[in-house]
């Protein structure tokens, strides 16, 4: 029985160490910055500046397959799979377009410009300039999957319709946590808003 308690204590200690490491790692990661313009019940309006991303287009809209394949390809690039064998810092969140052929995107650290990035070894990796945008965002916890992504997409649509806020068909999933982080997980569904929507909410 004593051995069981010792093993259990080691497991618990390892779990705590991993979660503390994950939390510390997250605090050091460069984030995709935004400004909150207005909060509503259950969602908020944000503005993002123009930002550079690495991206890969995937031939599926099934989240599990798209996320694992996309992450493997883009992580390969930033962990040295490029013409300079250069490591590029991980950023947060990881973004995925919610469409028939999903696109996964990693934000490029601000110290780089498109012209100064090392060239990827894999030809399907692209550098994408995302323009400045205004979005609505809804947040949920746990691990993302097709069911809860769609559920929160529909909740966001219903909330926007209720408030009379016009939106586009450009929906994205934002994931903020590494797979080994088990607590305080954060996911978001966002959608780009139409036209001069900020004029009505300032």
C-alpha cells in the first residue's frame, strides 16, 4: 500500500510540474494582440491590427485531422524546417479557418517581416498578411472538437442576430493552449464583422 501512495504522489507531483511549466510557457509567448471595443452578454467585439501569419491550407473540415496535420506542418517549419535551419518562437493563439478546406495559421513574431523570414522546406506553407479587422468573439473552455466548435459558432450567430450586428462568413477557431495543459484551457470562435460596424458601438 505504501508503494501505491508513493507512485500516486509522484504522479500528482509530475502533473503539477507539467501544469506550472505550461502556465509559465504561456506567459512568455507572444500573443496576437487585440483591443476590446465592447462587451455583450456572452461575447465581445474586438479590433485586430494587420498581422503576418504562416499558414497551410488543408483538404478537410474535420477538426481533429486538420489540427493535427496542420500543426505538424507548421511546427516543422518554426522548429527548423526552413532554409536557414532557424527556430522561430511559437506564438498564441493558433488560428483555424472554419470552412470546407480549413487553413491553420501561426502568427509570425513581430521581429520578422515577410522579407526576412526563412523560406519553408515544405511548399504548402504560405506567408499570409491578415488585414486589420473587427471581429466578434465567443470563448469556451476544455478541448475543442467539431461538436463544441459548431455549438459556439451557432451561439455567436444567434447573439449577433439578436443585437442586429452584421457579420461575414469568415469564422475562425482560436486555440490558446498546448495539448499537455489540462486546466484553464481557452478556445474562441470569432467572426469578421461587416463594414463600419464600429461606428455604431463606440
